[in-house]
């Protein structure tokens, strides 16, 4: 349209962070009024779903924080100025450090779906305090997958090339709504419409993705381990294993094949509630596929046997040789090493495994509510809402209340912020430069540093500024450290890079403060200031991934020079830049186990598998005859990023989906209220009758139940799912929750 000024940014509502172009308007020119997909974004290429059109509800949320807040004794908050806030927060955290040790200061969050720079700056604050333990949402979804991946491949994550696959397999994943790979709906439709390609969906619900599928395995909730065993059994018993691949690239196949030769496919299918013929059909499609891509997500990762299922899923991938060629799985080059396996340490109180550096979310309350001398005493929460998003909200509230000091950095008055001693207001993701590290594409991978769209509003500050001020108040960075770098910056980028490198390499204290040094002294356009930390990350990448960067045009023998050219490209590309180009032949070379082979036999998981196969059929507690999936992704859900309930065009209060026969038996009609009860809590909720649900299975959306200011005062809309979940219901290996499988009762009311 003539006269429209489109500004590049990104959607912040899911990990894809599609490139967007936005038109600003409204009375003050600060409203995000029009959106379109940004064709120049290398990954999303103009794609966007329906959600970003509502982003102004995030930018202009009525509960946005405008000033630092301090909690009074009576629980209410008073506004304080930044100087007071920073000096008091620094003093309180320093006091916790000096009294009980810096390792009792726990850090949670660091980024949501679209903002990962806070986490990068927070490393400086954490180091200044000697804080050691941390966690984030990843430790309630992906750590089982990381743990298994790391042990099998020496690499925690793989992704898959759905765009070019012959067979696409989704296990407990509804990408039509949840996306997780670029342009998901375009790719799903292409696969669905091509008679030569096969889409297989494993989901108890007939989801939007399942509607497009060639084969929908409508599994009985929580029985995926049985189904995957049946699929694997067919692969082995019908001679569909890729023997050449297994011989060349794997180890331990004998132990696995021994189990699979004798499994009873018919019985395992029946345990999964499925017709054996359909399971065989799916297994044959998988086994015969020239190129298989697959993706497991929350439907299995937050469910019974989740880590075992992650293992069985990988067995499907490796026994069919579905890695390392186009249309299959790959190991991407990522901007940061965001996923790793288990560390040698365990958490200080519960002795829980630390995977990817993270304490299992379901154990955080236990780590606090204890008299152990090393229990956590303080918590710094940033860009996350654990009082709402972690299992067992009641217990999380109790834990947060038991801490000496809770500091929350957020844009809005979240459920967690309400429990803090200090709330520090952050600028929104459109008022500062932001970036995401969740791009996993291949062979080309993208990075997008978005310049800010809007002048910051007075009051809130970007996290980079908040952490810099905290580190300065803690005495970790002084003016004397900064002055020489400022001088070097005047001499030009060459001299500056050299001076920073010398400062941080020669001195551990300054090395820990690199994000602050860069942010405070680098010369950058105002709209990109928070991007300063990317120079450090670019250098790390240049030292580690030289060939991939070189193929993307960032070549050279000197990592500092490579980092500089990559950084300059990032700064100069407001719609994103391709930073790494890989080759399919790189993938298997990235296997990092000691013998460079994929380890198929993991003894503890094989044992758990054998135990499963000898288990009697499970009996359901008659007091809780339903299985509740607590936290489904729908067309207008986005975790708790948008708090204003009116952003939802449909399903405003997040109905409980239930099979019409079940509803009839209970005597409830469409739109009526029911009481939903679990062992942990009870809630009233409106029902939506949906024949996409199987009998005995009900589902609630995620991100509902947020309190929001209305004319008549604060009001919560919908049910907060974790009022109904329990922290002890978790995976025995890595502690991930069973949110998709909560025993529940549904009763008519009124
Ligand atoms: N619209 C939207 N998109 C999002 C998000 C959002 O909030 N809203 N959040 C983002 C985030 S943080 C994540 S982690 C991803 C998650 O993305 P998904 O994992 O796709 O999301 P869910 O809807 O939670 O769960 C997926 C499916 O699991 C199924 N399921 C339930 N029980 C079982 C079972 O026993 N077996 C199997 N096989 N499946 C089962 C459900 O029916 C559901 O269709 O989505 C991302 N994208
Ligand atoms: N029962 C159940 N629970 C679940 C799930 C489920 O399926 N079922 N899903 C889980 C999953 S997969 C995930 S990923 C988690 C997500 O849960 P969390 O990791 O807690 O993340 P969000 O709910 O997205 O909360 C993000 C917070 O960041 C704030 N924010 C937004 N922009 C900024 C910014 O620029 N700076 C700062 N400092 N803050 C900002 C928002 O106001 C919000 O308070 O929820 C989990 N919880
Ligand atoms: S797919 Fe995700 S990032 Fe892209 S427009 Fe939709 S919600 Fe936003
Ligand atoms: Mo997530």
C-alpha cells in the first residue's frame, strides 16, 4: 500500500520467530497496527500464522510494569526509583551470597519464545554473585530428549528436514498449531497433498495435523511406549532395518534387536489401543521410506515413559538410517551450544540430574522447601513465569514465599512477579534489540537480531541495562575497567576488538563480565545496542564452527576477524542473516561419542523397556476415570506472553475439550460448565464437545488462568493448568512432568 512504512521485526509468540514487517500507527504512533510476513527473512520467507496480528495486545498490555516495585510487609507494592531498586537488590543478593554462599542464589528463565539476549547478559550477574544453579522451561520438556541424544550420539539435539522428506512422522506433536519448524503449515499441506509422500501422526486426539495425515495412529493416551515398541517390532520382524547403516554407524544393535525379535506386535498394538493392521501399515511406510523425518514433542515428552519414548523414537530413526541425508535428521550448527547432556554434578538438595546445565523444574520446589544447608535462598527470575508454568502452582507459590529474596524481571505483572520482593520492569521485545537462539535449520541456518521498533517507554529498561547496573552495583565492573575500552572504541572496530579480547582473556573477573563490557563500551546504533553481546557469541562460534561459517561467507584464519565480519553482517541484516551453511556429509561426522558411532544400547533404558514389556495392563483409579491433557496448544495460545484475554479471537476462556459421548453420559451440553478435579486441585470450566477427542480423554489449553486488570478489578480468565498438576508426577530418569496425563474427574454442576 502506498505510504505504508513497513519496519522489520519478528513474531515473539513461538520459537520460530517468523520475520515480520510491521506498520506503526495509533494516536501516538506506538501501536503495532499492521503486519505481514517478511519475505526477506531467510527462514520464514514471508510466512506467518494468524497470531502475530494480535501482537499489539502484548505491547500495550494493561498490566505492563512501568516502574521498579518493592513489596511492602502487607504484600502490596510500592513504586521506587531505579537507583534505589538496583542498590537494594544488589545488597540483598550480596547478603544472601555472604550468608549462605552464592550457590544458594537460583536463576530461572533467561528467555521466552522470542527473547534470548537477557539470558546472555544474566551470565554476568550470575557470575558476579557466584550463583551456580539454574533452570528454565527446557527442563520440563526437552531434557529427556537431550539426555538420550547425548548418550546415543554425543550430541543432544537433532532436527529433521520435513521439507524434503518422503515420510513425516509426528509423535505427540501438533505442528499445525505449535509449529516449531519454519513455514510449518505450508510444508504440512505439501506433504499431505502429495500422493507419493506419507504423513503419519501419533496423537490420541484427531488434531488439525492428524486431519491432514495419511495415517493417524490414534493412540490410547500415555501408551506411546507400547506403540513405538510395536512399530520397532515390525521393522525388525519384517526385515525393514537398514542393515548397512546399522553396521557402519552404530554399536549395540544386537541387544536392541534381541528385544525386538520377540516382541508381540499384536499385543503391543492392542495395549496402545490400536489395530495391528494400521500399525503394520505405518511401520512399513516408515521402514521403506527413502527419507524419514520425525519430531516428538510434549504429547510424549510430558507423559508416562517420556525418556523411554525419546529413546525408542531414536531407535526408529537410527534403525532405519534416517540421519545424514536430505529429507532426514541432522545435527544443526546453532548460535549457542544450548543443549548438552548430563553433567557430573547433581542438584544440591534432591540430588537430581543436571542436564543441559538445568535443574529439573519439577524439583525446584523441593530444592527450596527443605532444611538442607544448601537449599536455595534467593531466586532471580527473568522472562519466565514459573509460578504459573511449572507443575503444582500451589507448591511453587509456597516455595517462592519461603525464599529470603525473590527478584523478577518482566514486562508485566505476572503470577511470579506478584510473589517477588522486587519487580524490575523490562522494556518489551519491540522496545529493544532482541534475538532468538532457537533456529535449527539445515543446511543453512539463520540468525536474526531485530532492531528495536519503538523508542523505549520511560520507566522500564532493557535487561542488558538492568544486568549492567546490577554488576556495577556489585562492584564486578568498575569505571576503570570500562575506560580503556571506551578509548579503544574511539580508534575504530579493529582496535576495539583487540582491546576487548585482551581484557577478557587476561582476566577471569573481566571474562565473566564480557557481556557488560561489550554493552557499555561498544559503538552501535541506538536501535541495536542490546546486540553488543553478539560479538562475544560470534567469536565463540568462529572458534568452533569455522567451516560452516566460511561456507556462509565468513571465512578466514583469524577467528577474531571472522567474528567481526559475522557480527557486522548480523548488525546490517534487520531481516536476519544466514550465518552457517553445512553439508549433509557433515552430519554423521558430528557424532561425538568416543568411537564415533551411534550407541543403540543404553543399559538403563533397555532395562526400563523390558520392565514395561512385562508390566500388567494398568488399572485406572475409579475416582479419576479421565485422562486430562493439561496444556494444549491452540490457535490463540502463546504460553503467557500475551496476558490480555481479549487477544483471543476464539475460545476466549479456553474450554475443556471432551468427547460428545462422554459429555452425554455426564449430562452436560456444549458450553456448559463442569467441575474438573485432580488429586491436586479442582476448577470450574466450560466444555467444548469435540469428536476430535477420544472417550476418556479431556484437554485444557495452556497459558490460561492469567489474572488481568478489567473495569471491575483483577480477573482471571480460564483455568491455570498447573493448579491441577503435581510435581511428584514426573519422569523417573530426568524429572520431566506428566502434564499430558493427569488423572482427573469431570462432573456436571448446577
Ligand atoms: N499456538 C501455540 N504454539 C506454540 C506454543 C503455544 O503456546 N501456542 N508454545 C510453543 C512451545 S513452548 C512448545 S514446547 C510447543 C509444543 O508443541 P506441541 O507439543 O505440539 O503442543 P501440545 O499441544 O502441548 O501437545 C501436542 C499434542 O500432544 C498430544 N497428546 C496428548 N497426550 C498424548 C499421548 O499420550 N500421546 C501422544 N502421542 N500425544 C499426546 C495432544 O493431543 C497434542 O495434540 O509449541 C510451541 N508453539
Ligand atoms: N501444565 C502445563 N504447563 C506447562 C506447559 C504445558 O503444556 N502444560 N507447557 C510448558 C512449556 S513447554 C513452556 S515452554 C513453559 C513456558 O512458560 P515460561 O517459561 O514461564 O514462559 P512464559 O509463560 O512464556 O512466560 C514468559 C514471561 O516473560 C515475560 N516477558 C515477555 N517479554 C519479555 C521481555 O522482553 N523481557 C522480560 N524480562 N520478560 C518478558 C512475560 O510477561 C511472561 O511473564 O510453560 C510450561 N508449562
Ligand atoms: S509460526 Fe510462531 S513465530 Fe511464526 S507467526 Fe506464528 S506464532 Fe509467530
Ligand atoms: Mo515449550
